[in-house]
C-alpha cells in the first residue's frame, strides 16, 4: 500500500509539472536553449515555449541539451508572448532589475508555492507559465505587464545577473520542491481566468473608458498599466471576468443611449 501511495504521489507530480510552461523570449544563442532544456528536465519539467528565438533549431541547442533532446523536439514556437500564454491561468515574469509599475515583487520560492497551490487546488485545466526575457536585457516592461505577477531570484545584490539556464534551473528546482512539500489544508480555489480572457477584458475596458470620456487616448498617462497591476494582484477568476465584462457591456449601452439623446 505504501508503494502504491508513493507511485500515486509520483504520478501526481508528473501530471502537475506537465501543466507548467517555461517560456523563453528572444533567445539569442541556441546553446542557451539547450542548457535551459537540460535544466528543466533535471527537475521533471518538459514544456518549453520559445518566443521568436534568433536561431532555432540548431545543433548547438541539441548539444547543450545533453539527455534532454526530447524537450527540444517537442518545443512550441510562437511569434509573441501573448500567443505563448494562451490557455494560461497564471503567469510569472522574472526580472532581476526593479520596475516602476511592477507592483508587488515575489521571490522565486513564493511564486513556486503559490503555483503549487493553484495546480493542486484549482482544477486540472489550470496551467501556469514561468516567463524569461532575452539574455542581454530580460523582459521588456510591455512583456512584464502581460504576466500575472513579477518574481525575482534573490541573488547577490552586487552581481544579480544569472545566465538564462541558471535562472530556469532555480525556478524549476523551486517548483519541484514546492510540489514535494507536505500537503496542508487549503480552501478550494475557483477557476482562474485564462490569459486571453483577461486580455479581452482589458481591451473591452479600454474601449469603454475611451467612449465614456474617462480615458483620453491622446493622453492616457498610466491608467491602463495601473489597472493591469490592480487586476494582477487579485488573480481574476473566470466568473469575475464575466461579471466585469457584463458591467462594461451595460455601460456601453448607457453610453450609446446617451449619444442618441445628444443627437
């Protein structure tokens, strides 16, 4: 019986890790892709998404992957981060340098624990992504804004720049350790909204705010980035997105009616 329980636990971890994506944006050297794949596979992660890599496939990538070639053979390629995040309920953008509109910044250990709670408690269709930027400059502000939360690896303050594969290794390790931890009682989680559903909400909100006169498209300032940061903190659930879209739709009707009366 104990062996069966261990087998069940092992299979559960495999299933949970299968719902974690590693997203690498604009990788300039294919060897870094292979090294990242090797780092992932040592921790049981297998889903790699490459966003507009400079050169891939390439023999350097396969050479650096060592025994993790299967990950490279099954890699997913996209042109944009938004495409890479389709179907994700929660995404973590990694950044070593401070950003003005990042909101609360979590440690890699904190986000791994939060990700574990989501995978275990919120249903089998929930997927998450860990997102890493280019080797030279990391994630752009626009890319970071698309992520649900921001995380950092608490490295040496005098030299905090990890190479890409090392950063992936740390994140993958923390994810595995979090899943291995003893289970504790937790409240049930409702289904979180997927990335594309939240993006449609923002597009709808921006359109409605412009029509209402609250948002001046010629001088938007920081309204939409602040709204993004606000909603990222709440971890929007699918039903909450539907409620907000319904409120916006009702506002659209009032605005349309008001415009007709002015004519």
